[in-house]
């Protein structure tokens, strides 16, 4: 009986040693897999702050040119293409500003302007844009401009 009990103890000991080796090898394999998956994730190349500012300046220049055109040839409203250009430029400028803030390259005033600050420096374009948006809202829903609590009326 003592040989049998010694045999069982050795068997349990080797079984536990085998389980421990299996456990540590599995942990190492999982660590390697995790490392490989981490390397497979797409690496987004960071643009330089100058490239972001150049893109933002290009969109701002389009708006400045539209402002100059509006000052030379006065109109009451903007064309549909001009409204689209203002909307696209606004979105692009906001994305550029957010990217600058995300990368830690945001300097702030007087070098980096938010969209509202840029747009307020173009009073003619801002007024024509507001008139065009109001005209579109009035065409879409005539009751908007007659309601004094309307946001369109309050923006005047």
C-alpha cells in the first residue's frame, strides 16, 4: 500500500507540474498574440501642425475671396454653391482646429482662431449667409419667420 500511495503522490506531483508548465506556456502565447494584434492595428500617421494649418488657411482663403467678391458685387443672398462652400469650409476648419487641439499644437489667439472668430471677421459674408439661410428656412417652412420665438428670427 505504501508503494501505491507513493506512486499516486508522484503521479499527482507530475500532473501538477505539467499543468503549471501548460499554464505558463499558454500565458506566454497569449502575451505574444496580444502584442501581434497591437501591431496590426492601423497606425494613423500624424500630420504636422504646419500641414494642418495650411489646410485650414486654404479653406479660410476661399471664404476671404468670397467676402471680397461680395464687397465688390453686392447681393442680398448667396447662391446654393456658395452656401455649400461656406458649410464645407466651416466643417473643414473645425476639423483642423480639433486636430490641432488633439495633437497639442493649438496655440490659441492671436495665431489660431475658432470658427466663430474667423467668421466674425467676415461681416459681409456672415450677413449674406444668415440672410440666405433665413430665406431657405422661410421657403421650407413659411411659419418660421413669423414666429417671434423662432431661432431664425432671433438670429437677426
